C-alpha cells in the first residue's frame, strides 16, 4: 500500500474521484499579535515567549486479562504482565507542581574597615522549581550577624552559563553558580534532590563541608565559654544585706507567664430600684499577682457593653481608694492574693461583695497541686423564676364554634380557625343521612318527616324536610348547616 508521505500532491492531476484529501490536524486560529502599552506587537515562539513545557507521564493501565475465569480462581491469579510502559504528555505545571530541587551553598563577601575579619561567608539556599524552571535564593539567618538576611534573589528564571536560561542539569555539587555578579559555591543538596538526579543518571557528588570564617568561629567560642555558676551562699549574703536580683519577680514571671486563674462570681446590686444579680469573671494572673474583673452581660440586660469592670493591675482589699503619686507605697500584704478566693466564699473588692460560685478546670488543678487545697463544687446562684399564673378561659358563649370563641381569647384580631385538611381530604363529600320525626308532635305535625345530614369532614349537622302532598306546610331547609 502506497503512503502519501514524501509524495508531491501537486503533480497528481485533479481528476474526479481521484482527489487526495490533505490531513490537517489543527484547525485552531493562531494569534500572533498582542496589545502591549497601546502598541500592537507580534509574538513569536522562541523570541518573545516560550512554548509551554510538557513532560512524559506513564499511562496506568489495568493489569487484568480479559476473558472468563474459573469458579475457584481469584483475580490475583490472573494479573497480566506490565510489559512496556506507554507514555503520554501532560503540562508540567500540573505534573511537576511542588517538585522543588534544593541546594545549599555559600559565597564570600568582603568586609571593609573591620579589624576582626576580612570577609564574611554567607550561607544560602538555592530552590529550583521544576514546573516552570524558575529559581530563588534565600540566605540563612545568623544571630547577631549585623546585616539584613533572608530573601536574596526573588523567584524568576536565572540566566544560564551560556545563551538561554539556567536548567536543572547546570546545578551540580562542587560547581559554581554565577548569578548577577555573585559566585555561589554549591556544597550540598537534600535527599529528594539527590534521588531525583540518580533517577536521571546524573549522580551528585558527596557533601562538601564549608569553611568557617572568623565571625562563625567567634560565635562558637562565645557559646562554648563556661559561665560562672552562682552559689547559694552568694545569693543568701546578697539578700541578707538588701541586694540580690534586680528583677526579683523574674522567676515568677518566667514560670507562670500566660497562666491565669479564672473565678466566676456574682454580686447583688441593691443600688437600683429593681433588684439585679450581676455575673462577673475574676482573673488572677499568676505571673505578677494582678487582678482583672470582667462583667458578663446576659442577653437583653439593657446595659451598655463595657466588659472591663476593673482593668488589670494590683488590687487592694476592701473599699476602692484613690491612690495619688504622693501617697505612701502600698504594701504587698494589703493587696489581693490567691488565698482570698475560694468557691462558696465572699470577698470584698472595690467596695462590692463578690460571691464566688465556680472556677475553671485549670484553677482547680492549681489549687490541688500548688496550694494543696481542693475547691468546693460549683454553687447554684440562679434566682428562682417568677411563675405567672395562667388566666382562666372565659366560658363558651354559644355563638359560632368553640374554635371561633377561642380565637377572640388568644388574639385581639381573631383569625378564622384552620381546617383539618387531612380529615377534609379523607371525608370530603361523605354525609351520614338519617330519617326522623318529631317526638310528641301536635296532631297537625304527626305526619312530618325530616332528613338529618351529618357532614363528616367538619362535624356539622343540617336538617331538611322533603315536600309532601297536601301538607299545607312550607317544606325545605329546616336547619342551616
């Protein structure tokens, strides 16, 4: 069979029935112009933009053979051999997303006008993103380095050693990376990067230990210098003569910072015309023995939302006093301590008597472990609710139905009672009819006959009197429904 490859189609005569169709695979309209800053610029692949990157991805086919299987044979016995893998192409931004090669390196920078060092070795990390062949370089931060460190070069495509851009094949341990006037010596990479190069048959060299400069050696020397321990005798004599630590409360702060005892309390407000029991939270900060009081507003209480009743600070027992700058310094014994709070007890703060009825779990554990005293269980401080007696239902007047009368009791503007739709759909059109006569009638009413109609869907009754000959009485509707 002859193929059309390599055949000049223009030399074949265009006879009826002998035409050869051109095999065109792409019918998309190509766009080669773009508007940049109001100017129409031609876009050409390879010069103004790069072709989207695609990679090969193996096709995962099912490993089952087709055909029938025996009754006592499992599917694991019929696994087909994998054979040659089939590949397809996929965009790199999807397949290689979050695939990053990480290299470690350093470069030297001269230090001028310094008598302790001549140069500084700056350690950095080179990150190469496989999805779009971009890189960025960050510098490792050093303590007391005296220079800004962090991001060194932002993420973009680096220029390569020759024409073009930097590729992952150009990054090798032991080589130098020339980028924007800096020469970075690559000394190490992480395990995933090393495995990636081994799978690509480009094994990386072993890690190269970097040389330490004078600054790093001085930092190591300072960190390794032994410190003179303080003996208990020295601390005792300092405290005895009135000295000691300048920050005497630093140990308490370091041990109990961010640890707070929380108590739940109430006090009965008798200053208002209407009695009110107001809930509060009392926070005792263990770091510096300060107190903060917050008011917990119930729903629809009518008060302005000022939650801080007493801002955090040292609090004196008893009544609230104004402390001026010329007043004597308050003694620590007069301040509120943790021993003043107990569940079920009353403490006077800011001239108000707070009744503590509960504490949180941390506070209970702190009392049990540190103070060796267990708090009482939570107390019930809820006020008894006032029961409003239900007014009596007025008697039925007899006008209309009972539901109509109750509508005027429950609402100012009575609403018609809602019908029972289930009963309506079930018994609509069904009527029980009975024939009846008057009990002890008059002589002229002895022959009268009535039909009683009982409607099942709304439990109503209607009476009808059928016409009779020569009765002399107006017949028809006797009782409306």
